[in-house]
């Protein structure tokens, strides 16, 4: 089931593109404030356009040149040479709680994992581990906001919106670098 967002960004125009990488096709969309949506494993550019228009209510403007720097960063990430992305982010697709969780995810160092319990404590809400997990599942900017670095307290991987096999791949990539 695809995620639904309740936001007040209907009819806002986003620039977008789709690019190929080791985990498949990835769609990128940005407002004037920054990257607002990243979708891994899209089946086609048309499928990503449908998410942007039908699910999120955006107006779209294909603009691959706008994303050249970010795509180069992804290429470096997938070869183990980049540890953090430098691109403005627009987190408005999330609730204030989700945004707090997503900002906390950005503090997890490359190649390191943290538990949902740790995440809950990092946002000063120690009883919110389940809600933190739910916020991770709604992360609209996976990989850049590294929700794949959050695992269960016992070290098990737990879930991942893109599939556990991609989570395992990303963690392995980071550990090997």
C-alpha cells in the first residue's frame, strides 16, 4: 500500500527526475525549499509522476539538470565514497513529530546503527519507540535521511519500507566502506 500524506502542499510545483542506481530506479522531487520526496524502486518515470500527482497532489516539472549534483552524490554513496549528502531538504510532508524523528536520524553516523529505543530517547520521548518506528516508515527521503540505520534493540534488522533486502544491502555497503 502506498503512503498517503496529509499536507497543505496541494498544487505546489515540484521539479523531478528519475535515475538508475544499484537498487533500481529512484525518483527525486524537490520544491523551492529542497528535496521533498525520494522514491526507490520505481517501475518507471510515469509511475513516479503518478505518485507525485495522484498521491501527493503536486504539479510537476521534469528538470533532471536540477538534480545533477545530488545524483553525483548518490553515485559516490553507492561506491562507498560519500558518507553524508549535501542537499537542502524540505520535510513538510511530515507531522512535527515525524520531522523531529527524521532530523534525529540525520545524526546517526555513517556505518553505525541505532535502536528504536535509542531514537526515542534522542528526541526526549523515551516511551515513543513504536511511534519512532512508524515515523521511520513514513520517511519520504530514505537513504538521505538514513532510516536504514535503525534496527531493533536485539540487533535484528526490523522492517524497511524499501524491503529488508535493501536495508541489508545499504548497511553492508556502509560497513564495508
